C-alpha cells in the first residue's frame, strides 16, 4: 500500500518542512516553500514476503548487465565518462547558458546515430527548427537525430516508452514541467521530480539519458545539489563564453573515475576536441616577465598551461587582487608566503593572475607557478631561458612555512614538460626535476642572480 504525503520544499535551498511557511526556516528566503507530493511506503510493504536474499559480491557480477558502453565518438567526452555512455545510465551535464551543452549533446547523438544507434533529442528549450539550425552547423550525423520539442514531462516519458531509444538527450531538466506539482519549472521540487521520473523510466526501459542542467550563478546545479545523488554521473561543462577553451570534468561517476578532464575549443562548426592542449598553451606562452608554464595534472592527464601575473603600483586600499582560473583565497596564501618567506612583498601593489586560455586550475600543485609568475612580474624579469625562447616550468604546493610540498604524479608532469622542450622545471623534493625544498630556493633558481636581492631591484 502506498500512501502519498506532501512536504514543502524551499526552492532556494532545498530545505524540507512538513508544513508551509511564509519564510524558509533554513535560508530565510520569503515565499520559496513549494508543495511536493511524495509516495510513502505503507506498513504492508515491510512484510516478510518482501525480504530479499543477499548474494556475496563475488557472485554479484553474474547479475551485472554486460552490455558494452555506447561510444559517443567524441574522444574527450568518452574518456571523461570512463569509456562511453553506460546503457540505462543517467548522466547529468551541467554548465552555464551558452557554454555549448546543446552543441556537445547534439554532436554526441549525431555520432551515435551515425554508428547505427537509436537516438532521440528532446528539446524543452528550443523549437525543433532551432535545434535544426544548430545541427546544420555540425558535421557528422547531427541532422539524422530524431527530435521532439516538448516541455510536458508526461509527454516526454510517454515518447521515451514508445520510441525506446538507446540514448536520449533531454535538454534541459529545468525546463520540463511536471504538471501534478505546483511550482514553476526549474524550482527545486519540480527539478527533483522531473529528474527522478526520468531516472525511473531510464532504468526500466534501459535508455541511456544525457540530462542537461543549467548551473546557477554560484556554480551549483539548480537546485542545490538535489540531483547529484539521483543520477549515475555528473559532468561539469566549464569555461567562459568569451574564451575559446571549454573543459568537461566528471564530478561524480558511478562507472569510472572523476579525475578525467576533456578539453574542447568552440569553433564555427561546433566543439572541437583539443587533443594536444599542452602544445597549444606552451606554443602560445609569451615568455615575458610574469609568465610561467605550470605543469599541472588534469585527472590522469598532464597539462601544461601558462600562468601570467601582472604587478602594478596601486592607488587603492586594499589593493586589487584579480584572479582568473585560480582560487582567490589560494592567491592570498601564495602572496603571503611570497612576502614572508620569499622576500617579495606585493602589499602595496595590484596583483592580477590569469591562467591563459580560460582553463581553471583546481589543484594545490599550481601554487609554485603562481608564486614564480608574481615574482617575475614584480621584478620585471623573464624566467626560463629567454635567449632561446624557453619558458620556465614549475609545479608544487606551497606550505605556510615557505616549504615546497610534493604533489601527485611528478614524473608525468616532468615528462610532459620535457616533451615540449622545457628544460628548467622547478619542482618539489622527490620529483626528479630541478628539485628545491623551499620557495626561497625556487626563487634563487628561477630569478637571475642580480634580480634576487630585493634591495637591488628597486
Ligand atoms: P549552445 O550549445 O546552444 O549552448 P548551451 O546549450 O550550453 O546554452 O551553444 C553556445 C554557443 O556556441 C552559441 O552562442 C553559439 C556558439 N556556437 C559556435 O560558436 N559554433 C557552433 O558550431 C555552434 C553550434 C554554436
Ligand atoms: Mg542549450
């Protein structure tokens, strides 16, 4: 026996209350509580007849479906997914508007259709004519994908059941409308209901669903993380609309690692995979004062990116700290360590730090490169071997006492830097590069001798 009950869910923070309140007790927003109907299992379902017989995990593989993964033909996307889409799985792809989610999904379905898979594109945002216009710009089988434009959840689920595609894109979870719930499409209650109904249908009919979701200003998938536990895999599509490079990374993946990152470039004819991102970034590195090549790891893949810094006298109190592609608080830490342990104070200066190409670096291994870029900018001297046009490479985490700390996969970072002809690779102990134990030693190695002493550099 199932009995339905209703709860009231805050559409701003996801907080639940049994009764309606004018103001959410959790986040304090007004008029955000929305009623949501829940099925509640009755006592009867707890009867002994419902008990299951457990199997040891060693024997559980016999129960696992062995269907091969569906390759989207987009290498970078397949790698992030762990080798393609798992049949019957639900993948949530989040990203800011205009980043290229629909483009990527259309390309993936096009390739799947071209390889003989049954596909379906459900657009709840655009008319099929608009979807057609995009598909016409894309190469591959993008135009061969069957599409519907529909915002009603029931109609979409009924279509899925009748068409039974192997892979389906639903664009987007926020614009589908579950009519039995009050609340506008996109509210937390609606989004959760839409996603869970889609997940149920996907599992039952064994349809792999790529579910598109918009992220809010602060980067959370709307509503606040309510969908992450429902789906098998969450991908974040990041980058800035004005920039060329986009990255796709897995935040959650039941069928693979969450370390992989795919790099794309938005072009006239769609998103193009950037297979050798390092070559691009090193080739474009300026080799001017303030430029350092960071040997970073994006998942299991080493990636060389250029970090640039600019230090200028400030008129402002406090001075500006502008940072792109790197954590602002991390920059504050690096600047503090640089002042205290490196003898390079920038307290009275504006500091700008930029990871070139719109890439966002999320690992502590970036500290040293940022510190060296700021030092180079402050001293106005190029690093590396300017005569031969070779930039300096660096990686390593900075400790608060000025020590340099080991970070993962030093050998792969160094191999990647060597591959592109970089000779000086400033690295923490245990890394087999040009090892240094402290920030002070790193500065001594990187900055030309006459530029090192602060009193000479005025
Ligand atoms: P879109 O996939 O619609 O973004 P989203 O679904 O994430 O909102 O596309 C975003 C932008 O990409 C759009 O403004 C136009 C641009 N674009 C290209 O530059 N080249 C292309 O081939 C396509 C299809 C889009
Ligand atoms: Mg779109």
